[in-house]
């Protein structure tokens, strides 16, 4: 019997990784249903297919580390510890939401979890990540800033400015690019002169590596190693995780720019069933255990939708609150 997974983490922690990936997928798919019903409005960017990155990366970080992301961040907030009920309520625009219904899908934020926001402005999280890393170094804190972003953000000026700043001032930032190959509908090789994104860091003398973003263990090991390097040295590091979103850029995107054959290739690499098969093959979990986990996740998401539906709307006067902090 193979014991490869047991060489990385204890059984219960491995099973927990699967649970978090399944919960993330279930939450996103239910968001799609609620969007179709009109309960969630505005833009909605789903994470289905990319779960191994959020789950593996978060497992490799400390709870005190800062996490920042772009607007495809529901799963990252939940994996970090945000209550799915409050996240769903936020998407519904309800007062019980994680940001009192004022942020919506693209602006989840919970400083109690050191989850320092999803950002709707492409590349908006880069300078904030570097600023948080500077504050950690200035205060002598043992924490780093993990900055998640998509391949579509790497041509923004803030990307280059922030990498330069992080290396020039030797700041503890871990840049994590979730390369799903499409910035909205434009394939990365059509928008970037260097499509191997991790190689861009050579211009800033920042060490980098590429990892399989469909393999939760590969992501965990890469991020754990990189985070320790950043923590010990105080210098930045860069990871490119190649992954794939199974849905369009947003719910408004039918994704006709991708072929069915391409989608099928990546669907065969779905991190959920593939990791489940590993757990079963190595005797770490039984099918009954995984069925129970999946049922529990489905119940939690059901409760989240019900909580959001039954929660009150913000009072009109709330528009004048939280303007200045």
C-alpha cells in the first residue's frame, strides 16, 4: 500500500484538506444557483476548479500571516475560517454578512482572520500586500503577507512596482499567481510576452517556482517551503500555480473562447475526485467517511442559503456608517 500522502501530513489533516475543497466547491455551485434565482446580483466570479490552490496554500501558512486576494475569493475566505453563512449573507447583500452586506462578492474582508480583502480592482492587492509586509517587518512581527492574484493581473503596473518594492526593501511577501490561463477571455500567451509567469521575477532577482495547482499536496508543499523561506530571510518569493476554472470568468461569461476538448482535459484533472481517490487508495479514508463529509458540507451550504434568505436587509441609515475608519 502506498504511503506517499502520509509522508506529508497526518491522516486527519489530509481528510480535512478534502473537506475544505469539497465545501468550497459546494458553496460556489450553490452560489451559481442563487445567482440564477436573482438572490445574488452584480458580478459573481466562481472558483470551481481552483480549490487545490486556496486549500493547499492556506494550509501551508500560519494563522497570523496576512492573506489578500482578487475578486474570486469566496473559497479563500472560507478556507481561512470565515463562516460560510456570513459569506453567503454578504453575497445576498444582507446585514448579517461578513461586511454587513456592503461589500458583496468581490470585497470580502475579515481582519480577525487576517484575511485582508478581496479586491475588485485588478492588481489592487499588490501594493497593499507589500504595505502589510512592511508593517510586519517594521514591528518585528513573525508574519508574512501572502498575495493571491490571477494571470490577468501581471501586466498591471502595480505588479511590477510591488515586486520591485518588495525586493528593494527586502519585505516578507509571498506572491502566489493562480494561473488559470485566461484573463477574462484572453489567453495568457496572447496578452503576455512571457507566458511562463514565474520567470518574470528574474527582473527583480526574486526566487520563484512553478507548481501544479490542481494538486493540493503539491501546492501545500510549495507554499509551506516558500513561506518558511520568506519568514526566515524576510525576502519575497513567487509561486506560479497552474490551475483551471471550470466556469466562465463570471456568471455573465459563457466561456465560448475555450474548446470543449480543452475543458475535458482539465476536468479530468479535477482536484476533488483525484484527491479523494488518493485518500481511498492509500487507506486514509473510506468511501463512507467521504460520503459523510460531502453530506455535511452540503448541509452547511443549505444552512448558509437559509441564513442568508432569512437575514434582514441593512437599515437605510447604514449607508452613513463605516465611511471613515
